[in-house]
C-alpha cells in the first residue's frame, strides 16, 4: 500500500522547553508519503508529489492539520461504564463503583464488547496508542489485545494483579497473577504491534508476595513495561504507610520489589516527597499526569514545574485515566491540564502540550523510534485535526494570528468533533461523519 496525505503538517522533534522553536517542524503545504504502513517521506507537497507515479492514492486533507496520532499512557478498560459516577474520592470511588463494574469483566463476551468500544472510541478521538489496565481476569486482557490487533493499533496492555483489599471475586493470588501474566506475555507480547505491561494495581491491593512476583516478571521479561499508581490521594498514602510500616515512603515499596525503572509508568504522582522524586529520577521512572481524573475525584493538583527540579528531574507523560478521567479526548485532557496548572500558578503552552501528547508520551513508553514523530521509517499513525470543527471554534478561528494560537484553540475548545480522521499504519480507521 502506498498513499499520500496532504495537508498542514506539524510534528515535534524535542521538548520545546529544551529546544525552543527548533523543537517543532511545520510545513504549510505538506505531504506524508506512506508505504507499507510506514512514513517513507515527509516534506513540502510540491517536492513529494512531483516524483510520484500518477496511480498513487492522494488524500487531500487541506486545510486541516496533520500530526502524529495521540498517545494515552494511562487508562482503565473496565471503567468505560463508570465514567461520570457521582461524588466519591479515590478509595470510596473504587469500592462503590469500580470494583463492582470490574467484576462484570469475568464474562469474556462483556469484556470483548467493552474492548471494541474502547478501541473505537480512542480512534474517534485521534488516539492511536494507549497503555491499558484491564481487570484481574485474563479474558479482560485478551479482549483488549484482540480488539487492538484487529485494528492494527499499537497497544500496551496489562492484566491487573490484586490479591487483597478488593472483593474476593476480583482477586487473584501471587502465583496465579504471575502465571496468568506470564501466559499473556507468551501469547501477546510483541505479537504484531501488541506489548505487555506488568500491572500490580497499586500497593494497597497487592501483598508483598504479589509485588515480588511482579518484580520477578520484570526481571524475566525486561522488555515489558510496568504500570501502577503512586501518591494519588492522601488517604491512599496513609493506608500504604500502615500496610508497609518498614517503608520510608510509598515509592520505596515499589523500589524494594524492583518495580521502578525506565519502563515503569506511575499514575498521578501528585503528593510526592523529595525522597520519592529522587527515587523516580534515579530510576528514570515516569510520572504520569492525569488532570481530568485528578480534578474529578478531587485528588489534588500535579506540580509540572517541580518535575524539572535539577536535583531530581522527572520523566513525564500525560494521560486521560479513563474512567476516573471524564473524557477519552487527549485534546480535552490537554485543556484540563492547562486549567489545573493555572491553579498552581503554572503555565502549559500549546506547543509543549501537543509535544507531550505525541513524542513526549512516545518517549515515556520507550517507543519514540516507532510512534509519536512521523520520522522517516516510523509507523504512520496520523490524526487529522479541524480547528474549525464547531461553530464556536470557527467563530474564534476568525481572529487566529498564528499556529500557536490555533493549537491552543484546539486544546481548549476541541474534542472528538475536531478529529476529522484517524489513520493507523497509513490506513484510515476513523472519518468524521
């Protein structure tokens, strides 16, 4: 398959805080040549189209923006039915809503229906890669893997491990969690575009024996990722202190069992101490900012500026955290991040926000050679964005002065309606009606 997408192209080559204006490349009339699912060329349309045979398919997306497909590094597949559940903070929210719903995912047919919905909804929102928690049941992970494989999406999926402080029907054991995860790794890890993440939900729901098993999985499969939660809520932190009285802090629990490292994604990280920041920095673990969830559940405000403290700089990602998060849209998530940071007296430029949702998140996953950049040879996952998608956006767009203002409009007023099309490995998988 050879195809050309023509439009206004914007990609990021580095973090704008580090590289300034050189971080972003913009081609006013650009073209992406896609061959066998990968980027074969990207540049000025006149140059690329001049040398092409006449029978090559040309998709003219003008005047829309083309950029790398969005990457969502933290969401929960079994929580699609608990979004917008009223009035609970973290622990109550888990017990009252989430644990009840997740038990339904023991039914493979129900898990498959929800997985199909999730993948289609992500693509409708321009998200082409996600890091996904499933339920404790292997069929829940199988469902997401199968749905992603059918759509050729690059996905990272983990079977949640929980052996305590949850309903009995929703727990495994240390050995069973290990065995079931190992079987899923053998079946799915690096099959097509699929990857596995070792997934102890958080320290509260995993015993020391289970955390040891999770660490063993990572030692045996060092190319797998690891995902869990850290310092989301003060009550959660107090409970971890009671369960692990030997630990100096929450992060040390994960450190003790070998769960911190360059492939470790820790959701939230709102209430970290300096000692925890040092542990994450030294291990090159990733702190995942989940603004809509943090606001909705009332967990607190992430400190983005402090992540650049030269004493212990942190690797970062930004995510929806469905279903504590209330939108599948990374555009909405970036807008909520801007608002949450304003409450801290901090600023998030549109340039850096879109970097984080594309190349920045790819770097957090260790996948920057494959996704997030549209570099030559990279996988051709592309989102087509319409900054005039709604009457209100079109009205505001009449006074836009430059690309920075257009990107800021997209992240503050945009949502799924702004996604004109989504391409996965060069194939169109969503087109706005």
